[in-house]
């Protein structure tokens, strides 16, 4: 909203009412995309390409947290500004 020089207007709306309104205006699919499950089914790519995830979801989250918590990463981000690629080979000292 700020980028468009508009004031953000936020309000609470019961999910049942929101679903009913979206159904009335024909936007049920869009609502499901915004509020539905974020579960990803990778079975098709596994079967077509024989792809296998390099790590489990838990391992990926741990790796991400370790990189984000790295003091060297934060220092590089503040020096380089937005758009920095995550440096490789960082050994975090904050998260074990």
C-alpha cells in the first residue's frame, strides 16, 4: 500500500463469511489458493525425472536457520544491501 501511496485498511472477517462472499462472486478458487494448504506434492517430478530432494524438510529448515543466524551473513547483507545471494561455506556460530 505504501508503494502505491495508499493507506492500508485492515479488518477482521470470519472465515465462513469470507468463504460465502467469495463463493457468491465466483472467487472460491482464488481464496483456496491464498488460504489453503501449502503442502507441495513432488511425486510427479520424482516419477518423471527420478528427482530426489537433496535433504528432508527438517534438514532444509535447519540449514536455512543456520545460514540466516550466521553473523557473517548478516554482516555481508548490511554491507551489500538488498539482492545479496546467500554466501556459501558459512559456518554459523549462533545456531548449533
